[in-house]
C-alpha cells in the first residue's frame, strides 16, 4: 500500500513540470527532488505514513490538516512558497492527470447544496464560527478600519490602508450617492463602510450583521465618531429587514448566502429598493464553471460558504426584476490584499499562538497562503455588480466612476444620474 501511495505521488509530481525546487522527505528519511532546480526552494518532511495516506485519499483537506497537526513540517520554505511552486507547473499531461477527479470530489459536488443550506439559524451559527473569534486576532493583520474584504490597488505601490480607502471610494462612486440617501449595508462587518458612507457622503445607513463581535464594535465606533444619528447597526438577518432604501451595498457577504438561497437574496433586495434604487454587490467569484467549496475552508474557516460562478449569480438575479447595469472583475487585487494580510499575520504569529494555540496559528497560516494562491494562480476573482430597478437610473457611460476615483471621491455625494 505504501509503495502504491508513493508511486502515485511521485508520478503526479514528476508530470507537473514544476518551476523551482521541491524536496520531499518521507518517514523513512528518503528525500526526493522535483522541479527544474531554478528559483524558489521548498523542503517538506512527513513524519508518519498516515499523513501521506490521508493526502492520497483526499488532498483537500489532507494536506492542510497534516500541516496543522504537525505531521508535515517545512524544513525550508513555507506554505505560500510551496503553493507557488505547485501551481507553477507547465505540462503536456492531459487535464484529467493534472487535476484528477477523485470519488470524494464527485461526492462533494453532489452534496454541495446540502453544505450550503443556510436557513436563518444556520447562517447565524456559520457567521459566529468565523467572525466572533477574538477581536485581537483581526487586529494582527487587518487595517485600522478593519476592512475584511478585497482592497482596490489602483497603483502597485499602495499600502493596504490606501487600497482599502480606495475600495470604499470605488464602491461609493458606483452607488451614485446624494445627500440624505437611505443606505442598507448587508453584512456590515465592523462598520467601516457604513461609517464612511455616513461621514463622507451624508448617507443614512442601516447596517445588518449576524456577528455579536462585529455588532458591538460597530456600535462603539459609531458612538465614538458621533454618527449614531446617521448610522444604525443591527443584529438581524437580511431576510428580516423591512422598509425601502435608496441604495443597497453588500461587501463580502454574498459568499455566505448559499447557492440554494440566491433567488431569495435577489428577490429580497428588489423588494427593499426604491423604484430608482441602486445596489452594489461585491463578492468573491470564479471565472470558471460552478464548483465546490474547498473541504478545508468549509470545515475550518467558512462553514456554509461558497464562491459562485458569474453564471450562478446571473441565473438568480435575472428573474428578480433587478437589472444588472455594470459588472467589473477585479483580477489580482485580492491576491495582493491577502499577501498584505499574510505578511502582517506572520510578523505577529506568536500573538496568534498566545491567543489560541499552535494548531490554530498553523490553520490560519495555511488559510491565508492558500487563499492568496487561489486568487493569484487559480480562477478566483472579485465581482463588483451594480444592479438597479430602473436601468435608466444609471448614467449612460462609466465615466462617472473613473471621474469619482480620480477626484478622490467628492464629499457629500455630488454625483447625479444623468441620461
């Protein structure tokens, strides 16, 4: 059995045509070398055969779990460099050899709608699993405004803080804000976007979240900024929101809706928008066809989460009555964001261990590295969709977005829709 496992592993890695050097030391202390010998070097060591067996049966989550449990350690290099080498391969091997479809993969695809079944009670539990972790954990790597979503790098030399400010401004431009507009922020996080829209664009914002930690900090920030008369944060499921709004914005929340609930989501958004209302949806997406959530991510990081293909979003949005008026694809912006987060986390990794333990720190180290790799080398991107009840409520050309960005975002919302 061990010979079979090693044979499969060696055959697979040999055919990848890796750029760089990958050294693998097995529990019998035999070390094998893969790659073209140029560039990055990574040396990993397996400390027992069980880890190799688990990876052979199901690389995801077998590989990250082996790292978390200490069954796989890095003699040289780190998870981010390892994934860079793995995804660097150029080969003439058939696609099925490069990305073999294992029985467990087929089962996961068949089970994906069950995994993404997110009624209200389950949605709250899923959100709490991730977002109600220690507040100090997020202090280790996020910017001061606690923007936990893709930043907007207009220039490659931008700092994380500058790119997150640019992201909020870019979204504000697409919202076509005017003074006093009522804005619903679905999935309001720690309040940064809602506070910005109220302070800089004179909006009246209602933010909704399912996280107790996020709610508490958002309310504290609103009080400290003396914006409680303009911003209200509530612990409520978006499906229970009532009233009508001039604008709706949702950043980094759609990934938690679940494909079973997409139609419900867009129908609810339609019912909440005024007749001339505009919505901006910012979500992780994939440029390929529908797929499944990584088993590691689903089990340890974002239970109930799913990254949609654009076709899945459109299929649900089109019957709702909302017109899709603009689609922008942010290609590697999230890869750069995650790089900043990973480097900041690793610089303060000891503090993460003190907050939780070594296994938790390894889990987050792999999560950040794997996420960065997925955006840099695989098919993950960010979609920014603008939707409206009345398509003529949107300017005829996209110049208003570019002008808004170039002028640094005009305060007090002076953008008006024109024919």
